[in-house]
C-alpha cells in the first residue's frame, strides 16, 4: 500500500467514468437502492403479526372470554385477575353504554 500524493488526485468525473467501466450505471443504481432499503426489524414483524391476528381475536376469543367463568384454586392468582381485567375491557368494548 502506498500513500497517495497530489499527482494521484483525479477529478471526480474521471473516477466515476472509470467506475462505470467496472460496474455499469444501472447495476450501481440498483445496488445502491437495494442497500439503502432498511430491513424490517424483528419487533416490527412481531407487531405486524399481532395486527394481523387482531380481527381473529375480536371475532373468536372475545366472545369466548365473555362467556366463560374462570376460577382458580389460588384466590389471589395474578392470572385470574388479569383474565378478569381483560373480560372487563371486552365487556366495555362490546357494550359501550357500560361506561356511563
């Protein structure tokens, strides 16, 4: 490897033309476009999956939650209180008059 000197400096247009001989302009543009697209993150894919399932939950699980009476051998079960909270939210969403 050698250190570039002042005589090695070429105008950018000349460098660009040399580069286009190595990689055609169309190929360069498609490569730049492909590299500039940010990949979708794992978290974004998870939220998209949740959004895609929202309709199914609304149609199938919500009526099931509102119909079933859950119980537990542990009266202070955090799961039971979470299910009661979800059931209350679903009831309010299903019957907005309950907010009054």
